[in-house]
């Protein structure tokens, strides 16, 4: 029962985080005059390197990139809820900061290029940091909301 609750919590938290980080990616893309570019870059995980060459909206590449982004954030959400759950604001926020720093390092340095999100190649370090802070904040809020539903 606890395991199912954690997965459901992670699903909800991940969905909230995917919406927030997706909005940030869209805004960063707008700053580059290519709103969908970050998602197209993320599509390389499924479609290969040629997806990275698409700068505008594409009927295959763009939806696949959005799905890759949402799926990755959902996985992070489920992993976060499974590892941390809800243990009060301070403990959860502290664990989230460590979790976010780990995800940042994985996405920018440790994962092989084929598994990185792709948009790290066009976003600045500050934008990447903002994106991961947004991820962490939304995972904490989403986890709290989901655990409120269970209580």
C-alpha cells in the first residue's frame, strides 16, 4: 500500500513539475526566437541526433520531445516520492535540494550525451539552474499536495 501511494504521489508531483518546467522551457525557447527548440532537442533521446536539427514546430519531433520531457520529469517525480515521500517541510525541502543538485549534475555532466535532455546545449547555466530549482520546488509542492489527499 505504501509503495502504491508513493508512486501515485510521484506521478502527481511529476505532472505538476513537468507543467512548470515545460513552461520554463517554452519561455527560454521564446527568448531564442525558437519556442519549441528545447523540446525538439529533447527528442534526440528517442529519435536520434537528427531531431536536434529541427528548430521549428515539426509534426513528429516536437510532440516526441514534449513526451520525452514529460516522461523524464514524471520519472524524477516518482523517484523523488519513492526516496523522500513527505517528512515535513524542512526535511523534504532539504532532501529536495540534494535531489535537485544530483539531477542537475546528471543532466549536465554525468549522463552520457545520448541520455541528457539536449536543451543543456542551448540554455545558459543560469537557465539550467532555474529549470532545476523549478523542478525541485514543484516536486516539493506536488508531494505535499498529494500527501494531503492521502491523509
